[in-house]
DNA sequence: ATTAATAGCTAATTCCAATTAGCCAAGGAG
DNA sequence: CTCCTTGGCTAATTGGAATTAGCTATTAAT
C-alpha cells in the first residue's frame, strides 16, 4: 500500500546517494519491491519522480524551516529563550539541532540531493541557497538583532554575526555528510565553536 | 595541437557544469573540434578522461595549496606579513584571494566537479574535505597560533579561530559558484566579515 | 455476479550513447 | 621514395536502460 510514497522515498534515497543520472529505474523499483515497469503505473516517467520529489521538498520546506527556528518562526519570541539560557544550554541546543539535521533521513537526503544536482538547473541553485543560507541567515539575523537590542549580546552587525555563527555549523554538517565516521570529532568542534562564539559576543569580559 | 590537453579542459568544463553522467563524449568532442570516435585515439574511454582529470587535480593541488597559503607554505613566514598589515590590508588580501578562487577557471571547475561528484566515491569525498577544509584549516590554525603568540591577535583556540574565519568565506564562495550574479553583494559581506573578524580578535578595544 | 479500475508481471521495443572497425591523409624517419 | 605512425573521419556495432504492450489477479462498486 501507498506504493506511490514508497517510490518517492526509495528514489530520494538513491538520488541523494548517486545523483539522478546514475540511478536506474530498476533500482528504485527493486528498493520498493516491485519491477521497473510497475513504476509507470504510478509515475509517467523517471523525470516525473524527480519532479514529485522536488514538489515534496518545497512543500515540506516550511516544516524544516520551522525546525530551524528552534520552535517557532518569530525571532522575537525565541530571543527571550536565548536570553535566559546559559552558555551550556546554548551548546546543548545547537548540538541537538545539528544532530537532527544530520540524522533526519528526509532532511539529510534533501540536502545531499540538492548538493549534487545544484548546477543542473538555476532553479535548484536558487532553492539551495535560499534554503540553506539566505533563510537561515535572515532568521538568525533577526534573532541576534533582538539579543543585541536586549543587551544580551554585543555586536554591531547582526547579519555578519549570523554568517559567522551559521557558516561554521553548516561546514561541519556537510563534512559529516561526506564522512560520517568523523561525526564525533566534528561535534567537538561544533561545541567549541558555539562556546567561543557566545563568549566572544557576550561582552568584554575575556575569559 | 595538444588535443589531449584540450580534451581534458573541455571535459573538465562540462563535468563541472553537468556532472560526469550527464555529459556525452560527443559533447566533449564537439567542444574540442573533433568527432567522438577520435577521442579514443587519446583516451581509452570516457572513464579514463575522468581519471586523468583527477590525476591532474591531485598533481596541481600543491599549486593551489601554495596559493591558499598566500605566498608560501610556511605559516611562520606569513605571520610576519599579517602582523604588519592593516585591517584594510587584510581585507584587500582576503578579497583578492577570494576573487582568484572564484574566477580562476581551473580552480573553480575542480571545485564544482568535486562538489557534484563527492558522494560517488569515498575517495572523492576525502579529497574534497582535505582540499577545501582540513588543509585550509590546518594552515590557518598555524597562522593564527603564530599571531596569537606574537600578541597581534588574542584568542584561545587557533583551530576554532580558523574555522570561524574560513567557513564564512567558503560559504560565500560556493554561493557565488551557484549564483554568480550575486558576486557584488556577497563580496561586501566578505569584506565585512573579515573586518569584523579582525576587530573581534584584535583585543578588547570595542569600537 | 459482473464489471471496471488498480497495480502488478513478463516480454518486447526503442532509443541513445559509448565504443569499435576500418578507411585515409599528413608528415617525419629510414 | 616508401613506410609507418598519428590523428582524424564515417559508418557500424553494442549494450544498456527507459519505456510500452499486453496479460492477469485482486478488489471495490453497481
């Protein structure tokens, strides 16, 4: 039952691992437990499967974005939480969010697939940048602006703060995508990064 | 003449734009100005062309690494230069290095090709991480350690400093790879990032 | 109970792209 | 001058992978 959904999942997994062109419809079918021609009862062509995945991706983006935003989509609301939280709390939060993005099958596969297909189509390129950079930065900018206004953090340009916070995290994430065996080691770096960032923008007390 | 070299260039360009599997040998040939079967006078197969590119990439890596290292491969030697340089000088330096990596055809195509093929083969994944992350970080760590020892900068963990310096730059670079029309806008961010970073780790004088 | 739609299968078919065969001109070496 | 190597060409050949044809079992609706 719901073979249609199973096909999307199987295809997404394969596309994210090998890229669209390197996946045979027969492979997708096998993963689903049927034969290749049966796929065509559900999708008109291989391309259509890809397109359906893209649709899915766009639809689910709000869901992912919500996750990215800790628990809401209003930086102002979140700022209070952060203000209250300790450095350790911040680390805890960052690490668990990182782990979620790294291990959640859906999220990870979307990310890998977009990575691999990003140059095929300007639309995909734009989607990629929006999803993994611009939106994340714009949310975090708002958050940092808030925290600066509150006097919790000290910084002049929230956008740059966001870039400096987000880029290292994203880099570590993609490293784990490539070499999962390094996760432990890189998680340590992540933690140190967040700690250092917090300290740095906390104010002037050095230590 | 030197068709052999022209083939590699044409193939690299195409592979970086569309990925190995989406490029037909006929396209490569056309770009070179010959017919597909003639390619086989130079390379045994399409795969061999790819492999030759990889070889080239590995061989030329030292060259690229040297560039990355400003002008040498010894952080200690470079540290002096940085110590002397002004904040503006640092920005100038960073921006021009960024521009080089962004526009140098060879460098850019390698980067894109590795990006697109990174999950096909663990060897490529490792190469990617080494080339664009680990080596850069390890060099920069050395540099920052030096500058901290000199008292030019103030920071506790050079490795984290390197991560925080390098990751934003790399992120901006890949954004330009995807959407070249945003170069101007992103260059401004780059500049602000470097400036902010320098200020931040300069010492305690806030402003 | 019959019918019609659904979703699977095997066996074609089709298409396309890599590679091979086999021919030919140019040019350097003996 | 002839020979042989080099690098190009056109015209097959091959192989593989997407898609189509056409059959069948199941199930839900009339």
